[in-house]
C-alpha cells in the first residue's frame, strides 16, 4: 500500500468512526516512511487510538494517547502529508480539557472528534 492509499483509507475509516481500523490502515505505511513523515503518521495513529479509547470508555487511555499524539502533531506543518491539520489544532485544547475532566470523574466528552481531510488545492 502506498502512503496516499494508506492515508485515503485512514481518512475514510476515521470519518466513519472506525478509529481502530483507521489506525491499522496507517500502521504499514508508518513503519516504512522516512522521518519527518513517520512522526506525523505516528501522531495520526495515536490520535485515532485516543478516539478509539473514547469510544470504548477509557478516559485514561484516551488522555494519554492524545498527549503522545499532540507531541508529534503540534510541530508539524498545518498541511503535512497533504492533510489539513487545522481542525485538529483548533480542537485539541478542548479535546484535551474534556478528556482531563472525564479522567477526573466528569462526564465523557460529548462532542465528536474533529474531522481530518486532504488539503484543498485551488
């Protein structure tokens, strides 16, 4: 599978709420990618797994994976790998706060995770 095929599969599965499958779609691509692509791909994998932990009701796992993911995605360009990472950047503080509240005994996050898409070319 090429990087673009893996990313397309990831985007489709993630959009459908199939976060574990989205993560799996990028695993093979991630392992054979050069840095810095490898770092961004790993961050996307961890973000998807964080959302899977939310779906499964695991606040600690969700928060921990989000922190690891963000450490890789935050320094990446907003159009890394041809993806529009701006929705993740905009949502990350609220998602992180919601997960921290949930882990501390508050309610589970109610908002759906931000979508990830390809950069629109003009």
